[in-house]
C-alpha cells in the first residue's frame, strides 16, 4: 500500500472532538444544556457556523438533542449510541449463513440467560403473543421467519442492556437473511418447541434453563442447516 498524504483535521472536527470528550468524560452531564453558540464560539475562537456544525454532528450521533426555542441538551450516554451508525450491508450465501449461526450461538445463549433474569410479567405476555404470531404464520415461510426474528429481538430487548439491544438492531438485516435461509431449508417446526420452552423458563426467571434451551436450539439449528447444505452439494455433484 502506498503512503498517502496526511490530511489536516478540519476546525469543525476539532471542535466536535472537544464537545464529544466533554460528554464522554462527564463534564457535560445528561440533561445539561450546552452553552449558547455565541459563548462557545467566543471560548474556542471559532465562528458560530463551525460551532453549529459540531453541535449538529452531536445530534446526528445521538449524543445531544436540540429542542426548538430552548437549546441543545446532552442525552443519556449509553454504549449502544456509539454503534448505531455501523450499519452492515451484506449478502449471505448458504455458507455465510453458517458463520451467522456461529455468531448467534455466541450471543444468543447468554442473551437468553440475562433476559430470563430480568424478565417481567409483562415481558412474558409479550413473548407469548409473539409466539402465537409465529404459530399463525406457520403456513408461510417468509411470515414465519419474520415472526421468529421478532421473538429473538424481543428477547434481546428484555435484557434491558443497551449494547445488546443495539447489536441486534445493527445486525437485523443479516439476522433476517439468516433466519429466512434457515426456515427455507429446515421448515418451521424445528424451532417451535424451543421457543415454547424458553417462554416457560422466562416466566420462572430460570436463567440456567433458558441458557441451556437456547444453546440446544442454536446447536440443533446449525447442525440441521449444515446437513441440508451437504445434501444440496451432493445433489449438485451428481446432477
């Protein structure tokens, strides 16, 4: 790789960097109103336009919120905020889907355990309603896979952990493609018993049981999907 000329950081980026650092380090606290554009431009010896650009970037990144006629205020600083713009775009081949299933095993097992620990009665009701939507959609692979994905996204939300929730949100497109492919190849019945048992474990607040159920679900799904791919490869080889 050839060396490239070093680009100077714009004044606006420097101003933004200082603002961001004040929020991260807690000098500007949650709910605090930022100084006016005039005050900031005088303190930093830059134009109001530069300050406005930096503030706009804070708002776009979810670090601040501008209220008409009131000013700009610092928002709650949660880990998930920093991930919201890392939106992935990917096309998944059947082989790629195996990697996503590996990832799902890593994250979903512990997510289920945490969700069971933090699950509230109203969460159980919502899970049961989503499970019923899955049952209603059994005649349509596409609708079923969407309902199945929503069940897992709901499980993530029940953890009430912003980083876990945002990770699922960021990867939603990839997870949706993966879910479509697994349902297409394996049908709808393979996952239904696991979802039913998960709801029961959540209702009891049984984290170890929820973890074991999700582990078994992920292992079985990957095993069956890999077997389906091997059958496809064999058919193509002898066709």
